[in-house]
């Protein structure tokens, strides 16, 4: 008993996730999320606190959209069983099974991949637990997610720095949800506010995702201006440039190239007390010495009539009234990017379950509709082949049993016995049952070798003899014997055909099952990669369930083919033995008749 207790304690110490108590019994399920800040993920070198991490949910990493309450209002995020995390949902699409959720993580350790939190779900009566304002720290002064249903961008932070005017169009298919589309004809304007003020001692940060389809001579991505002072980010041909205007003095960073036109790129401008920095995709693209001065700017996104309007797209605009560190900028770019995997998803666990759902259950729940169609077809093939296997096994068993009984009775006749002694006319019921070998095997009386092909040969041969001899004692002619031979050969062929009937269904299952399963796998893999392309979550935890579910179709096809293959070969061997017995008996029976004919001729002579 003590050994068992010690072992349990050791397991809990080795796997602390297993020791975590359930937060609230009203929530039926949960899922662990692990953050990767190592070189394989965010690759940050300093700790980052109070960071809003983007959690992308889709069918590749979450298979239970059907369990979520309307709008995902039952989602909750916990560090442990007592510490909730602030979060809000940017987009929830139950029909397409996709959601974008921002979660405020208290601390992400540099170079580590051990920071975890839990996502709880499965409570239909829960109220909405989202808190957009609480998701960001006090220095986050503005966040525009953009909404394809609201033409004027709304600030997601608690400061409510909403746009006063917008001439940008909504683009539903942005980088993270919807985006703002600029057609070189207008901008988004945000009025000055105390929360957006620039404190020279603290600095200021702007970041956004941008997509440019073509180079432009000079256009403003954003401009924060207060009188003669301005902080700007410009698009110049195929490069971006950060510029700071202080009084009559202008400072610019070196241009940073925006490669691959038409691709989304993360850009950031940081004004520190003593310098201006430009970042592209989380990496520093240039810097220049600068002296920050206080200002309370108005903001313009997408350019000005005098400075040049932007033609392109902006998404996830964020402004902080402090200079964010280089690691914060890098973590922002990588955690929101489709090219890096920061959030890794564990298996779903159910309340009361021991360690969560089984792997097979996870696979089954990840199967798509087309996969179920293929698996359903293989299931039909399996049922049909199973019925054929059972029927044939029963029929062949009865055939061999009646053949054995008939041969035993036939051999007792001896050379001088009446060859027609064992013959008996079929009743009407027996004739009806003879049309179905299965009914004959199951419902037949079997009191006179009814399922024996050897008896059928014997019965047909004796019938032909009786037709030709009638009541007379005249012997059979050689020509009559040839006719009887032909008759017996035809009976052998028909009996062989009857024994082999429905066997083609087994060959279809053997050949068609794997190909049908392969079709389901190929389609499933295509859908999995299409989902990954749409959501951008490229990691093993998002790919594996979809690929495993796709392979389930191949498993289903093989599960049909393998038993059918074994059964087919076994049954075919049994059928060949029965056919061989028929051919041997046919030859022996004809030889016996020939001998009797020869004796009759000698007696007559």
C-alpha cells in the first residue's frame, strides 16, 4: 500500500499537469496550452510580462466546437485551478469551426517551453467571460482588430480610443480576422487623448501588420502628429522608413525592404528617449539617434492628402504609450505569425476522465464529413463481405458434411448392389429451397444428402440412366454413356458456379477497400492542409489529429480487405476441394456405369 502511495506521489511530481485540480465542475472539458519561447518558437532572450497571446482555434487543434456555447461564451482560461486569465474573443465562427482569442499571459519565460495555461469549455449556461479591456496592460493605449461589420474601427483596450473617421473599407479576409483596406483615397483618423500622449521618459510604440500589392513612391502607413512634431511610418517604393520630426529637425531610419509584395509583414516603430527604431517581422530593420519630446498627437492611418495616401491593407494596429522592448516586438510578430508555432495544444480532457480522452477518440472526433462518407462505404463493404463469409462458411460446412455422409452410403452399395438404391425424388419444398444454397443449408432437412453436390451428380446420372433404360432391361449404348458424361460435366460446372457465387463480393472488398480508404485519406489530408493554409497554425499538434483522422479511412479500408482476403483464400481452397471431389466422383460413377454396360453386353452375348 505504501509503495503504491509513493508511486502516485512520484507521478504527480513528474507530471504536475496531472495533479492540477479541476477549476469548476460546471465546465465539462479542458485543454492545456503550452507556450514555446525557445529557439523552436518565439526565441526570446528576456522574460515578457502581461503579454496578450493570440490563440487560434480550428479543426486542426480543437475538435469540439459543437460543445461550445453560443459565441464561445463558455470559454475560460486558467493558469491553475484558482487563477483566471483575462481574455476576449476577436472572432468566433462556429459554422467554419474557427476562433481567434486573445489571452493575457502573466509571464513568458525567455528560452523556455514550459509555460502553460488551461482552456476550459463545455458549459451551455455560462455567461460571457470575455474582458477586452483587461486583456491588455496599462501601457497598451490602442488596439484595432478591425471588424467587417463595423466600418469605423473600435479600440479594444479600456481607453476606448475609437476612430473618429474612416474612409478605409473592411476586408473580411485579413491576417488576423478582418483588416482595413486602403485604396489610396482616404485614411482612418483617431483624435488625441491623454492615454495616447508621448512621455519622453517612457517612449512610444506603434505596430501593425501590412500587406502591399505594389510599390508606391511615398505613402504614409501611420502618422502621429502634434503641431510641428510627428512620428511617422512611411512606405517608400518597396521599403518602409520610420521618421521622427521634432521642430525643424527630421530623423529617419535606414529603409528596410518589404520583400515578397502581396505578403503580410509585421512592422513596428519604437521611439525611445534617445533613438528611433524600426522593426520588420520582429527583427530590427534600422535605427537613428533621436531626442523624444512630449506630445499629445492625433493619429492618422493610411496617409494624408498632402503626404500621400496608402494603397494596401492594415491589420492588428497596436499603440503603446511606452517603448516596448525588442523581445516584446519579436514575440508580437512571431506569436501572431503563421510561420512560427508559439501555442501548442495538448489533448482534451473531460471532467471525471482519467487523463483525458483516448487517442483513438481524438482521432475519431477529428474525422471530417468526407472521411465519414468513405468510412461509411467501407463499413457497408465490410458488412456485405462478412455476410458472404458467414453464408459461405455455413454452406461449405453443410456441403462437406453431406458429401461425407453420401460417400459413406454409396461405398456400402458394393459392386453388385443396385446403383440406384440411394436415389430419391425431390419434394416440392426441396426444389424451392434448392434455389438458395443458404436456405437449403439452414432450413433444409438434410435427411437425404440435400446439400451434397456429389449426390446431385449421382441423382442426375441415375435420372439419365432411368430415362434411357426405362422399365426394360436393355443395356446402355456407348452413345448414351457419352450423353450421361456430358450431363455430369454440366452438373459439375453448375455446382461449381453455385459454390463460387457471391465470392466476387469478397474480391471487390479485397481490391476496392484499400483504394476507397486511400481516397478518403488523400481527401482528408487535402482538407487538413487547406485548414492549415486558412488558419496559419502550422505545428505538429494542429496537423497530427487531421492527418491521423485522414489515415483512419485507410485503416477502415484495410480492415475490410484483410479479413476478406483471408476468408476468400480459405473458402476458395474449400471450394476447390469440393469441385475436385465432384470430378473424381463423376469419373468413378461413369466408370461404374461403363462396367455395368460391359457386363450386360457379355450376358446378352
